[in-house]
C-alpha cells in the first residue's frame, strides 16, 4: 500500500495540472480586456453632440455618501438593453456584462474628474478622466494615476487615483458597485424595481425597501456613514482585522464598533494610521462630529442618564 501512494499523488498532480491548463485555456479564449476610451465623450455617458445623459443612462444618488475631501458628486448607471441587475443576494448584487457607471467630482462648482467602470467579459474595467479647462470633455488619466496642482481643490492639489487604488476598494467588496445597492438606494429602490431593472429582489421591497438599522436617528446616520465609507473593506469576508462595519439588508445591525478607536483613526491623515487609507487627504469634520455624537449618546445610555428613543 505505501508503494502506491506516490502513484496516487502523481495522478492527483496530473489532474490538478490538467484543471489549471483548462482554466488557462478558457481565459485565453476570452476577448482581451479592451482599454477604456481615451475621452469621456466616447464612454456612452452623453447623447451625441451634448453633455446630457444618453438614452438609457440613469442618475442615482446613494443615501449615504463616501467622503471625497468635500467634492460634490453625481452618479449615473447604464444597463445593456433588456438586462437586469440580479438581486438574489441582497447584499452582493450581480451586474450584467455591459453595465457602465460614472461618477463625477466637482470642487467649487467645477467638474474636475469623472470615474468610469464597466463590466466586461473579463471582469470590471476602471478608468479616471481629467476634465479639460474648457469643460468640453475629459481625457483618460494614465493607469498609474497622477497628482496635479488644482486651485479649486482642497490644499491646491488633486489626486487622480491609479487603477490599483480602484481595485483595492472595489475588488474586495461584496459587490464591486459600491453605491448602487439595496441600503444605499433605500426609498429610490421601488422605482428601480417598477422599471424592471432589478430582478430577483424580495417582493416586499416594492413597498418596504430596506433601511439602515439603529435605535436612534443618530445611530442610523452613523451606521449609514460607516457603511458607505468603510463597508467595502470591513465586511464579513473582507480585510483580516475582524471589524464588521458593513450592514445587511433587512438584518439587525452588527455590534457597535470601538468608536474611540474609529475616531482616532478617522481624525488623522498620518498615512500609517488613517482611515480610510485611500482616496482622501483631508479629515471629514462632519463625519467625525456624527460618530462623536453616537459615542456620546452611547455613553449617556450606559450611564443611565438618558435612554435612546
């Protein structure tokens, strides 16, 4: 019997190598990942000859927004004709090949950047576009990203992210699309369901969309903030540190986090300590104030001097 074990091992290795070879061949059979268009006007966002959304391009607004150093943002999504988002997993929606999303960043009323992502046959592709000074179009930034002097941006500098930063936030999330989800759409969700753009969602969502859980208005706002700014990494299968800040649709909230630790790390831009670690150079004062209010509320409840209503 012992003499036959190497044979079984070799047979297993051959089987593994065959599987790996088949996977490699299947990947080679897929079309190469096309480079995103050179200009924003070529991505399908606008109708020809204008800067108005093209047919099928729909705006949406997350209830809880990601802090981006004070930038004002607009967002759009376009699904392929006849396609639907699969909401079978309420917290990890699946988007059809051909889905496109855009997010525009403005400082001082001036369009600075538009980020673009598209679901292709090989996965998600990402690009960042820098607006020309005349505001007529935007040019794709190189994949390595760049930092430029920009008077309207906080501190006079603006970072166009490298593709690696896009992957760091989007690829590890439960769904690569961060702002278009059940809890983020909230009261907007029934309209999307009525339009037939989302499939396999719970029937109750047509009249009772899911909401951020919490015992008080402050807690709900704070948990929504953490969900928008931290959940793409801090979920059940995310970063190694066991800190779950992600919420789940129609489920109770996770245990309250260590707010003192969160406030300490959100309140610095030391690159070795700060949270979030990417996408921001400046502290969010409103976000800090919100989490401090939640911490104060919890402390008062623990002291028995107040009870949340």
